[in-house]
């Protein structure tokens, strides 16, 4: 994995993904190390982020590295018309690795093709979010003690949800049965469903959330993404389509865990937080260990 960019989850083999999870487990036991001393990591966030950006920064700081970059493009030469190409080529001079979030689909792949240093895709539009996928895999394995042969439900915005797209693709390595719950307008893209079919795996589509909850091991909730809608009225119509309440998960499998890439809006009531089946805040913490593992492996330090 040394010097190997991560743009799509499929850029890394199943074996490489499992290696990252293994090293993440080691970092969870000893999160503060000094292996990044002398290294500079660039963090380029052209789009708002809380968990992804801060967990990357936390990971780098705990490993003794330095961070340069920006959290919004309005404070950069992008506002003067600088192209993405010129930004990447310039920042590569100052860093050993670039982490980038950009609202344009395909931007991360383009950056990786021109950059002399590795690129980590921290989200490109509604396309993919592979580091979220890795922390989701880590969270699932940690809570279920396995990745194979699970029933996983994805709920909410399956059309624009890049976390969903990446995780479905990754879980195809583990004989997963998929339960896809969404409004008709926000179904999983045909290209992702075709990928599942090509792997000879099952997926089932639903509109009603209550129908699927008793059947699954993992309930992966997502928010309806207002920023992806061109029609505000359409968003208002379906924004509260699914709301998970505490009583809805009481009579479920003992091993059920509720995951969410966050931020949540209205799709999980606060009352769910007190349930032992709620795991989304621990899931966010797992992102630090997984990103520590990924950075250290790409830089050849592990």
C-alpha cells in the first residue's frame, strides 16, 4: 500500500482492507505514537466537514505529524480562479500526502492522476467516501465479531449517499444480504445494484422501515441530504420520511447495532442514543484509528 492513493474502495483489495483494519486495532490499543514526526500532511476540504476533517487531524496529531491546508475554499486562491490541477500540483510541493474532499464527482481521481504524492479521497460529491467505508467495516466487525454473512439494512438517501455506495461495494466481499430502504426517488443507483448482482448476492428493496428492522444485524441510517437537491420543495416533502425511535429497536436481534455516518438531522431520535444498540458515536471515534492506520500504511511507516 506504500504510496498508493485511495480514491475508490475498490482501489484496495479485500486483503489490503483487512490489513488496514488490523493496524487500526493496534492503534486503538496505543493511539498516541510519534511515527509521523517529520511528515507534513495536506488537508484540502473544499466542502464542509466535521467528523472526517477533525478525525483526520486528530489521527495526524496523535502520530506526531504536521498539517497544512484549509477547511473552506473561500480562503484560498480557488476564489481567484485557480484550477484544481494547479492547487494539487502546488500543495504537493509542501506535503507528503494529500487528503481531499471536493463536491465534484471524479475530482479525487483526477487529483491522483496528476499528483506526485498520494491522494486520499475524503469524499467526492455523491460518488464515494472510502475512508468512511473502512471505519464502517471496522465498526461492523468490532460489534458483530465478523464481517461475513450479515444482513445489513441501508436506510434513507441511497441515491446521493456516497457512504452507502462505497460500503455496499465493500460488503460485497463478505457474502452480505442487503436490505435497501428508501423513498422511490432515492433508491440505490442501478450501477451499484448491478455490482451486487454481479457478485451473486441478494438485495431487497423496501419503502417501509418497520418491515426490515427485525431481520437485520446492522441498521445503517443516513440523512436525506438537502445539499444534493435542486428543488427545495422536493427536499421538504421527503426530509422526514424515516425517523428511528427507541421503541422501534426494542424487539430486534440481540446483536443489532445502529450505525450512522453523521451528521444526523431528524432521522434518529435522541432517545435512541441511550440504547445499547446505538453505536454511531463510537463509530465516529473508530474513524481516528482507521485513518491512523491508512496514513501510516500509505507512508510506509507500518
